[in-house]
């Protein structure tokens, strides 16, 4: 499904199949985590971290729509894989996990914002992914969101524009720096650490402090 079907036979390899299998396992594990939290009801006040990942989701929706229209299935698959693994799971989910559980001094409204965002992103990932991996996407959709097949859903609309995507590079650099510092010092990821949060990332301060154990 990732190849250009207009060109006949498609090259494949066991390594590629294994890589795709690992991605689907990652998606499944993230969906299982998200399934532990209810979908938020009523009005939700998003935190800056929530706005950030929704802006990144918006960019993904736009890119994948353009690539679907151009029949660039391999580019769509790679884009979704990178977003799920290297943006959503590695950074956002790790940032808000404490908040989603209602721990670390977060209030109920902050918790609800995390619940809403986790489910909103997962719903849209499944909708984008459905034409490429219909069985996996539909199974997760039916388990989490509806009694009706995801095939009846429309492609996601562009609706999140908070201007937070400009911080993506700096946010990822900071997280990677903290993880590397802990590793170099022989600390576990749960250990506390003293590190200064850059001024431009102060909008994420509470989530980052709980994520990294910054003291």
C-alpha cells in the first residue's frame, strides 16, 4: 500500500515489513494508553502544550491531504509514522502523561485538556491512516470511538491554528538534551534533575517540569 501502484510491481523487504510492524505496534500501544482516559466533556481550556501538538496535527492533516491527492502513499505513510513516533508519542504524550493521570499538582481542568487533546490527535491519526492500514485503523476506531466503521468518517479538516508549531524544534532539542544529560549522568528518566528551561519554552514550564523531574 505504500508504493506507487501506477508503476506495477513494488519492491519490498523483510526489513521494511518489520519496520512497519513495529510502527503499528507503537500505534497500538499509544492507543491503549489513551484508552485509559475518558473523552473530555464540555468546554475545555487547552494548555500551551495541547495547542502545540494540535498545530503539529494540523500540519500533518494538510501535508497528507496533498499527498493523497497526488497518490503519494509512501510519503503519507512515512509522514504519519514520523509524527506518531517522533512527535506525538516521544514528546507530547510524555509531556502530558502526569497531567492526564491527574498527578503532579495539575487541576481537573488541566487534566481534561490533556484527555481532550490525546483523543483528538488519535482520532485524526486513525482517519488519516485508514486508507493505508484499514484493518488496524478500523479496529482501534471501533474499540475507542464508535460502533460505526471509520470508513464512514470524512478526512480531517484543518482547524487548529495557534501559531505554536514554531517552537517544535526548540522543544525537541530541549527534551533530547535533558534525556541525554540524564543518561550521561547515570540517572533514570524518573530521577530529578536541575536544568534551566529556556525562556521561549516557559509556556510549557509546568508540563516540562513534571515530565523531566526538573527541580
